[in-house]
C-alpha cells in the first residue's frame, strides 16, 4: 500500500511562489507515475501536472505551463511541484497521486492519493 503526504501549501500573494512536496511511504513509488491535481471550492478535481516514473516525461495543464515545474527524487520517494507567478485562480487544495505504469491525466486513473494541502493566493 502506498501512503502519500503533501506539504508546502500556504498563503501567498499574487506573483509569489510555493514549493509543494509529496512524500511517499509504505512502498517505493520509484516505478510509479505521479500526478498533481487540484480542487477549488465548487469545482471538480483537475489535473495540474504529472511526471513519469523515470522523469523522462512531464505534462502540464495549459493554465500552468511556464509557471509550474514538476520534479521527483526517487531516492527520497518524493515528488515536488514548484509553483511560480501564482495567481488567485491557482487557489485550491492540491493533491498528489500515484499510479503504476503510464502517466495518466485522469482522476480515476490514480488509485493512491494524499490528503491534500491548501494553497491560497491573495490578490
């Protein structure tokens, strides 16, 4: 069983930066694709960014391209999401998720989820 714990969220002003971390335990995720998702109040959970198990592929939703960077350290079983130039519309609970094999973008493709970390961007 894989357990995921996110950290690094908080309150930041428009244009600021945050770095989210997702630490895995219970089982190594070095062979898992990892995704970052977010959910704003009243909205569905959406894919933000993802990285393949060996980091040779990354995907981003259009709204964060050029501002967010996903990376991973398999030796530490940790995935990161560097968020720069934050906007109020980035405000949401951010979740990391893990899945074996291919890098998917769908919520239902990920069986393992963290509890989420709140990111609030003030205008």
